């Protein structure tokens, strides 16, 4: 690892600013590399020994790092102390709001999940009942993690989120209780409550820990109950002017027999690749789910029916291959449109269906895409799958908390 040298910051910045930059760099290294000695921090940052000694003392006094052990001594003298981040300095809460329920994860400052709870919401539950169910899941997860209150909360949900206000953009197709849960969380806690589109959070998870770790520019194509996309350009998530970047379900494509409208995406790309459309396509090819179904990889028992069909098709022979080819041709239509506009270089097939299809489906989409677009584009199966939204919410909460805590006063 070759991090940027921090020592140069002191030549152009004020002493207080230089200290802040150096402290943050040291904390980032302790997060990414694990516990380090002062000597290792000196080598990785390029800072002088006295400067490292000062920042270690500051960060200890701020309660951000502590001695977690000793390194094995190879030379004369006592073992060097190992310093690590105080993970319990902050408890982070991530929520994945779905139409059928909510899943909550409570993590520490390093993003390690300490407790998780899921709660289903019935279709006929009143909004107030659904909100109470969601809040009870939050409380239960916090209690299980031994936390009395969260430091930061991040919520992932379907629909537009206005980047300027951090609130839902509004849609008649979304559960009304989602907005009520966010409002209640903001009302009952002083902690920041961040709201983000679910597919954007899934992209964050794939970017940090999944299939896009080696790509600064990529598009996540979400295939689950519904369809969506997330756009990451030069390492930055792009939300669009109104939060609508990636609303690929509204993309007009051939084969739907209709056109989408401002209020209905049923004539768009959504009509080709959502779970219901894939289920119908599977039936045309004689693909039927196993009698007992196939458990999904999401945190709730609400996996899209098409997920089981993808897994069945992969186990079949000729009929399965024909179905996968037909589905890949549909997916490639949307991917080709994205590539023509953005040239992302990489498309990740995310969501429960994208992960269920795995590399066999991704390879088929790549082959079909190569026939439709002159731009070289890798197609990969998502590796985080149905849990990507929840994991992305935890990572977003961690980023926000670290932005605040990793800037201790000089």
C-alpha cells in the first residue's frame, strides 16, 4: 500500500489544518490496515516520529484509538504498542425498507455488524402498524448490540430521494409507511438520519466489498422484484438533479408492446426484466420452480419468485440454457442503452436475480451486449446480492459517522 504522504500538508496548511489532515490519514490507515504501531504509522504516512507521537496522543485523548496489543519484537527493547480504532465509539444503524418488511443492522465504527433484526409487514397492515413494527425492530437490534442510542442512521428504500432535501420525491407506487418511518426516526433521535435510494446503497456495497471493487466507474443494474440502476462515475455516486439517475425501468425499449408514461413504467424496460416478466418468460420455456421453492439470500423471506426460477434454470440443461439466453437478450437491451450514454466500462448485475443468475447469466449478457454496443464493457454478477441494500446502509452510516468523528479538534 502506498498512501499519499501527509507530511507535505504542513508546508501549505495552517498547523491546525495540518494536524486534522494527519489525524484523519492515520485513522483511515488504522481502519483499512488494522492495528498499527507508531513506527508503522510513520512509515505509511511519511510523517516524522514526533508528529506521529503527537497525533497518537491526540487521538487517544479524543477516545478514537487505544492500545489493543503489542507487536512481536524482532529487535532489542520492549514490544511496540499496537494502536487500533475504538470500534464501540459509535453505534451505526442501517435499515433496508421493503414493501414486505424491514431489516435493521447495528454496526460499530468499523462497520462490523453487532446485531441484526428483521420484521415482516403484511400487505393489509395499516401504516401506523407498519411504522410501529419497523421501530420495534430498530429498538430490538440496538438492545441486542448493547447500544442505548445510535450515532448515525442510514435508510435504504425504493423510490426517488431528492438530493437537495434528503426526502422522498413522491410516488403513488411506494408504501406510505416508508416516509413515516423516516420521519419518526428523525423525530425521536438527535442522530443524523440519512435517506438513500436502495439501488444506490446496493452500488455502494458492490463498490466497497463486491464485484466492482476494482472499478471507479460502473453501473449497477438491479434485478429483483423491480428494476433500477445506480451510476458511479470516477468513484462518485451520481444521483441526478432530482435523484432520478438510474430510473431505468422507464427506459423505452423494443419488445414491450407499449411505451412508459410519466406515471407508469409498465411499458418500459421494467416490463421485460422485473420478477413478474421473468416468471412469465420462464413459463414459456417450461421452467418451473421446485415444489418447496429456493430460499433467497435476502434478509427477509420476500425473495422475488424469479430468483428460484433462475436457480432452477441453471440446474437444467437445454431448456434452462434457452431461457437464460432469452433473459440475457432482454437485459442486454437496457445495458446497451446505459453503455451508449455513459460508457461505464463495467455493468454489475445486482439484486437477488442478478446474483442468482451468477456468472452464467453475466457471461450471456456480455456476449449479447458485445453485439449491440461497440464499447468494451465487462459484465459481472453482483456478489453481495439481496443483502446489498442493508450492507450499503451500514457503509453509508459509517462514512457519515467517520466524517464527523475523524476530524477531532486540534
